[in-house]
């Protein structure tokens, strides 16, 4: 079963750790300085899991 990446933008504090760890999947939305997905259908890789683990707000999850 495919996992989907979810970002709770209300919880995101814009630290950018996810972008530093996995820039091929995450970026910062310059208008509100929150993390966004570059591809809503991105595969959950080891780098994505690392970004989720290092998120200080725990606002990134899988469905």
C-alpha cells in the first residue's frame, strides 16, 4: 500500500529542516514560510523518513 506524505501547515514553524534533509521532496513556501511538498505523489524514501524524524514540530506524517 502506498504511503502519502502529509504536512500540517498549521503546526509547521518554518524551520526548514525537512528541506535541508530532503530538498527533492520538500520546499519552503515563500509567501507564508511554511514547508510544502514539491510532488504530492512523492515516494516515501529513507530521506523522507529522516526528514519526518527530525521535524521539531512533528508536523509531517504519512497516511
